[in-house]
C-alpha cells in the first residue's frame, strides 16, 4: 500500500492538510526556519489565495522573511489553465507582498499549466518564484510528517501499524 491523497475526501480537508503541513514544517529540526506563520483565507471566495505563508529564516548572519501565496486545487481531473484564469498570479503575489506562488494539487496538472509556470518563472521581471506541487511531490513531502499521516491518512496508518506488528519494527 502507498501513501495516497485519495484518502482526502474534499477540498476543505485538502486545504487543511496543506496548512497543517506547513505548521508541522516549523517543528522540524532539519531546517533553518525560526518561525512559520500560516494564514488560511477562511470561508468564501479567496481570490486565489488559500494560504499565506510567512517563513522567517536565519542563515547565521541575518534573519529574513519569505512569503508565499499558496493555492490548493482538489479536483477529479487535471488542473488546467482555465481553472487558474480567474486570477492574475503575478498581481496576486504583488498584492500580498509575497516572493512566490505555490500551487498544490491532488492530481497532476496539464502541460499547459506546467508550461505557464515555467514561463512565468523565467520571464517574471519581479523575479517571483512559481512552483507546483502535484500529488507525487506533496506525498513525498508528507512522508516525513508522521503526525499528519496519523491524522489525515487512517488507512495508510493502519497499514503501517500492521506492518510494524508483523515485522516487530
């Protein structure tokens, strides 16, 4: 059995998982983060921002902050450019004073979306970052978060528990 986002039942749970992931990141000792602030947008139309992330980093010389606008897309089919067309992504980044935009999807986006993000990243005059975490990238990141696996993936957690008992791990 593999860790799979199919255990997530709806968009609200997917957004909650995404926010919880970034809260959990701040608890890990293997990064240079001194603070992570996760600001969900709340109920109602979000204008393209589901989560605003603020990372405070310290590189042993200087502390600085990076902001990311995060949009979560939970669909039964690949995310297309038309799904994102209601938002001007560079303007959204500018509006929040952010450094980049992260799209988290439960399924692989179309090549049109991937190409759009590559072009935005290469041609953006403001040097904003544009990233996509599809299901495989997000699942890879979630594997390092046992608390989230236990909370959001009960079937997979049961599988792990049975495996531990079987092999006395």
